């Protein structure tokens, strides 16, 4: 059980990092430093951004639940 939760924790952390990096820059900061500030309005779809937001939130919830479950298993086992 603990090994399975640890594997899910690592996979969700990696996927969450990838999803965060896939987000389109909103201007300013590091995204505009590397050329992200020069973007056209046709470069992305709002449906894709909404789905990417949903996937990122789902991965974050799975990550948090794995951390809580592992801590509870460690405390009471």
C-alpha cells in the first residue's frame, strides 16, 4: 500500500510539473524574458487552457491526498 502511494505521488508530481510548464505565460516575469511576451492571440485555444487547468488541479489534488495518506499511514502503522 505504501509503495503504491509513493509511486502515485512521484507520478503525480512529475505530471503536475509538466502541466504547469505547459501553461501559456500571462506576460511579465520569466515567460517574457525568453520570448513569451511576443505572442499572437491565435497561438492558443481557451478550451485547451481550461482543460489544462483542470488536469493541473486534479494532479495537485491527487498529490495532496497521497501526501496526507502517506503521513497517516506512517503515523498509525
